[in-house]
């Protein structure tokens, strides 16, 4: 089949603008399993956003769960770009009309003190580069109708990015065992998702290592000040309009997000 990068980007752009999800891209505009083509679509979107004056503030890593990888039939993570207007303050209400099909998941966020320009990095390189870690809630979203996504669909759609919320009490990496960090995501005081750092490629640092090497090879390495969302610690949860969600991660504290009610 013919690969149509521009058409795929246009369909996603129309979905964002019209607030109406589009059909899956795979098999229509992008070949099944063609991850390289999907990243080309993502790169077009990134250039357009930068051209409109938005600022890249980091990256998010997806597909860090082995079970999710097996479901997609791929055995590596993926990534998307974080922009300045995707950041939401801790506890600040998110208007539902900013999103199409939102879901929430709890993650550990790294904030880099130095860049990671090398294609091959060691654990020591990573530890030295991380300035601090924070609890985070990623509000994932999909421009693909019904979340009917493959690896191609999600990568092209900037890794199903939506918004993100960071906690406000930084912790030093040396003070936290990321692998053993327990997580509970609560709605109305009841747990709706539980997990631990080990659910993220065995350790969130492994996810950061993968991302650092991948972005360096692509010629766009992680830089000082970048925020990296390292991947879900437990299952993602569909958002209920008007609801509040709080993620508690042992050793890191908590972070909260809430959503407006749907417009009548």
C-alpha cells in the first residue's frame, strides 16, 4: 500500500480541531506494523507545533508494560513529545473539552539536570543526569475512534499524548528505590489502579535508558531541564467527567488531577 504521511497527519489534526476521533490509520494511510512511517507522522506534528511557537519540554514513554507489549505484538517501548501547553498544575481542574477520550495513569517523572547526548548510556550516566523525580499523572488521549489502536496508530498520534500533571515535592533519586515504589491511584477515595515501579520495564530507569539512546540516535537527544514521563506503573483508567483522581507513590508523595463536568 502507499504510505501517506501528510494525509495521516491531516486526519489527526482534523480530529483534534473538530473534537471527533478518526478511524484507525493502519491499513489505510500507514502500513500495518510500519513504526518508522508512524514516527514520520509524529515528526510532522512536532515540527508544526514548534513552528506555532510551542516549546518542547520533554518526552513520554509508552508501552513499558510487558503485557501491553505482547498485546501490540511489539517488544520495545514507544515515545511521544511533551509540549509546554500540555502541563497542568497539581489539582487544577481540566476542562473536558480539551480532550476526546481521556484516561489517566500514574507514573514516575524524571527531571534532568544535564543532557544525555550519547547513544549508549550507563546506569551511572542516568543517575548523574537526573536532578530529581516527581510523582506524575499522565492524562492520555487518543484521536483514534474507540481507542482502536495499534503501535502504528499510537506512535503517529504522538504516543496517545494528552496532558500531564506533576507533583510539587521533588525527591532525590538517591533517596528512592524506584523499582520498589508502590503506587495506588484513587478515585473518590477508592483504589482504581495499583502497581509498582517494577511494572515499568522492571525499573523506570530502564525506560529512561531506552529513551535516551533512542532520541540520541535520532539526533534529538534529551536535554537539561527535560521532563520524562517514564511509563505507567499500573493499568490506565477511563476518566469520569467531574471526577478527581489522586496518585500516591511510596517515597515520592502524591499528585492530584480533576476534571470538569461535561458541557450540557
